[in-house]
C-alpha cells in the first residue's frame, strides 16, 4: 500500500470550523477571564437554557445577574452565596470568614459534608434554627451538572484570608501595607499557590462540567537600566503570575473575553499580548462574537455535553 501526503486543498477542507464537526469531548472545563464588566458571568449564566443543573459558587456578588433568569430556568439553579465578609476571626477553622476557600476545598475532596447556609460554614450537627444542606458529590458532581465558580479572584483572596487567620495575622491590612514580615509574606505565596493549584488540578476529576470565571492582569516587562516598560502582556490574575500560568494548564480551555466596539467577544487563541490556550480541537482558534458565534450553549454543543434525545435531567437534592 502506498501513502501520500495531503494536498493543500485537502488540508484546507479538513480544517475545523464552528460550522463543521470537530473532535468531541464529554466534559467541559473552561476558564474564562477578562476585565470586569465584559459580561463573563452573563455569558456563563446562559447555560441555564441547556436543561442541565447549574450550581453557582458565588464569591463576587453576582446574584443580581441570576435574578434576571427566566423563572422556568431557575428551577435548575442552585446558588450558594460564598462571599467573604472580611474581618479577623479566631484561629478555629470553624469560625474563619474565609467562606469561599473553605467550601471549594471541601468540594475538591469529593466527600460528603454538611453546610449551614445561615452560619455559612461546615457543621457536624445541623442546628434546628438554621438551614443546612448536605453536599453529596456522587449525586451533585455528575455530567448533568455545571459548576460555575465566580470567581477565581475571590477564591484566591479567600485563600489569603484563610492563611492569615491561621497565623493570627491581620492579613487584609498587612498584606498590602506591612512589608516588614517578609518571611510570612513568602510563606503566604507558597501556601496559597499550592492550595490554588491543588484545586485546579482536581477540576478534571470532579466528574461535572466546570466554568471558572477570572479577571485579567497586566504584566509589564521593564528595561533593567531605564526601568521603562518595554512590553505588556494580558494574563490571568492569580496568587502570583507563575502560579496563574500553571493554573490555566489544568483546564481544557482557557479563553479571554473582551469588547469590540461594545460587543463582547471570546478569544480562543493567543493574539497580540493576550494569553489563551485550548487543549481540545472543539473550538478552532479565533475571536468570536459571544452573543452570536460562540455562546456557552454552542460551546457545550460542540463538546457533546448537552442532554440528548429530549432527556430530562433529574433535579438536584441537598437533603
């Protein structure tokens, strides 16, 4: 049997587009980042139109966006307010205000736990005066569930708060202003970075779809002599710049949302100074209109992740 290389015309015909089938993947793990106000959360919330169960772990006060969702679609919405209230707490981890970090790290463990929605913390024995849910990974973290983490920025900030409380240290005040305790600062970066990467590495093993929302950071390169800025890159805002770079490697897709003449666009490939990447061939490299060309529903459809043949997804229970 003789083999021959493809002609340019054949290669062009085989090039994937949004209009032609591409390699399918059953799980969606997407990291979507960009500036504040470009409608990242609004874009992600449209997944409620898929018929899948949507669990929102909110640390960025995005409830007003989900309040605008169609009442019928809200039946599939399970919204958890994990906003850190700030302030200093006792060293006992049961009373620390780092709500989002504590919750996400328990989700990572994939073990059942009880969570008091009133006291906003994990409990061993539910209180009669509080509303308590039971987080059951086997029932919740399935291919019928989309887990939306909003946002990675809030999660990282919560990790910082958790670290400083564990060291009986006023982290919110000291992290920015107090440069004297450099050893503690170095430990903070190491510990928080390790925790963040640990969660990111577990995302693909959770068993559900994951959409993580983050914010961008402008990384400047300066001349060593003149100290003038020679170049600027747009990257993910995380514990540190190297840590943020390693975090994105744990997701199938790492996309950037920005505006073009007021319209939100999703950039799926590196372009100019913007960092993105995709470990699948589901979405070809490009810059897509987020409202028409690449909606979250189209993304899930290309991943073959939507319910098929009219199948109705069973609602979640937390009792």
